C-alpha cells in the first residue's frame, strides 16, 4: 500500500483554509479509496512539522485546548536523501516512514507559492498539483498577467507597484493608476489568495488607504481596473498534457460586494445545502453551471484552458475570469494553483466524485513524475580537472 502524505497548515494567512481543504476534501476521500496509507502532516504557524493520526480530525483543531493538545504531539523531522522520509520520534525509538506521494494542501505562502514544491522536487518525490514554475507564476498575479499577455490572452487594464515604491512616493503610484485606469479599481496583494487584503476603491483617498492595507501583506501590489456589466466566473481544470475542464461556475456576488474573504468563507460558511437552485460550494452560493449564453460559456471554457496551458499548469488549478456581459468580452483575472477544497463540489456536479477526484490527482502526480524521471539530469565533463 502506497503512503500518501497530505501537507497542510503552514506559515500563511490562509492557514485555517488549508486545514479545511486537507481534512474535508483530501484526507477523508483518500482514506475511502482503500488504496493508500494516508499521513496528515500539519505545519503550524511557527513552522513546526507534526504527523499524528489525531491531526486527521477537525475536532482537534476546533478544540479550545488546541495549543495544549498540540504541545503533546512530538514534532517530526524530515530526511530528503533520495526521497522524502518522515522521522517520527517517540520515547523509545525513532521510526522512519518513506513517502510515496505528497499531496500539498497548503494555500498561500510557503506552500502553494512554489516553496513546498521546490522542496518536494529536490527530494524527488511525486506530488499533486502544479509544478514549481507554474506555482510561482500563478501565485504572482503580476507575473501571471505578463505571461498570459505574451499568448494574447486579454486582461482588464492593470498597473503594479512595490511596497517600497509605495512607501517612498504613494502619490506617484496613485497618479500612474489614475492615468492608466478608470474607476472603480481593485487593489490586491500580488501573492495572496482567499481575497485577503483586497480592496475595491472609487477615489484617491480609498486608493491610498487600500495601498496601505495591501502593503501590510505583500511587497508587490497589483491595481486592476474594474469590469463594467460584470459577470465573474471560475473554472476548475485537471490534467497534465490533456487538461480537462469541470463546469464553469458563477459566484453569486455583486460588483459592490466583490468576492472578498468574508463573502467567500464567513457568510457562505453559515449556509448549507441548496436554495433556489443555487449550489452551496466551498465558498458560499454559486450558479453551477453558470447561466450565461452557450457561445459565451464555451469561449470562457476555452480561455480557461488557454490560461492553464500558458502558465504550464498541471495536476489541477482553478482559473478565474471576468466577463463584460454587454460586450461579451472575457478577461483573464487570476489562477489559483491549489483550489480551495479542490472545488470538489464543482467536480462532483461534473461527474467526478470526491474519492475519484483525489485518486485521479494522485495518478496524475505519478504520471508526471515518471516522465520527468526519464529526463537526463547528469552531465559528466572534465571541467574540474582544469583546477
């Protein structure tokens, strides 16, 4: 039986979201396959690693005694020599457990941004989801737009700045945004997900305040022009060389409220089931599939696939797009290389149950790893003999 280690938590603003993704959409379905030995690997906010069966249960994390209970779990070590091995220490001895496949569930920094993928690639272990390069690009909203523009994939007008530039001369940044963009604008930390630190602004004062908020979270900021007659859609995709789209989904929010953290997780999290034909997914209610004209629906699917290929995504990712419903124009917004809860509700509606979804993702990880293992990584030369 293969051992699959699920990594979650981490030093990220999306720490708690990561826990939910791991426990509800990855660990339990993996266990239900009966094919794998599943290890929960939790990384706390200080960067300590833990592996214990108790970490598979949400009650452990919701407990008021969480800190006390966690202190009773011994941190683990990691060995990266020719594979990934977890070092489990007890009072009596040290156990070594070799990981066959890694399943990242770490949203945001030190995980989804490519940090964990780099570690796993150095260890030479198969892992689920986008590779290092695609993760780095996808998690940098500026880089993602620069790359997709080279493939003529349209985005709404945007500018970017650094936190250092903003601190030195905020007025210059504001003037550049006013010169190149129209109100309203959206100010976003370039590297964060879950809509943390995002602000919608309609004037200079709001823009100044939004820049201050965004630079609190990131050293790189993107400012985007809003889209008129907005219809926001999102598309989960799965696959390596032959990516497969799920259903185009429309989050049910207004342009004024936009898709911020509270709208995604706190308001929606209080609801369950269905209401009025609307689907309650990982982030509140949505229209699934999106109720838009078929020609526009099909074009959005194709744009999503073009973005997936342009950024070099593999395994799975989610592409967000913005539509001007009067002009029928589709704009690339951003890519999430680790969709919250894997967007299992969408895949389920598309005919892929949660158990089948995680099994397919593990298979895709092994397929990609097998292809890469055939590549030549060693080059022998007499270079050192010259010294």
